[in-house]
């Protein structure tokens, strides 16, 4: 799952070397915190959050096999 998020995020940003993912498990489920360069936050979120929503949809669909709730949070440095 982490690799999927990393590949998609690196394709979207201008600074792919700054893409980092932290994995945490809390009451909500498995949380992937995606951290990107401050100048790339808008590219990952997209207009009206469309790209972020699409990223979350793809990850949620891929996570069906794990039977766990997966959440992607986008964080700027």
C-alpha cells in the first residue's frame, strides 16, 4: 500500500525526493501520512480536492483485501 501511494505521489509532484510516508495505526484504522514539499501540496490536493479524493479512492480500493480501514492524510513540511 505504501509503495502504491509513493508511486502516485511522486508522479504528481515537482520534488519527488521529498515525498515521505509515515504509517500509523489508531482508532480510525491504518493511517498513511503523506508528506510532500510545501510547493507541491497543491498538486497533490488538486482543484477542489479532486486529486486527493482520487488518491484516497484508489488506496481504499486496493485495501479491500486487507479488511482494514485505510486513511491517507496529506501533510506539508
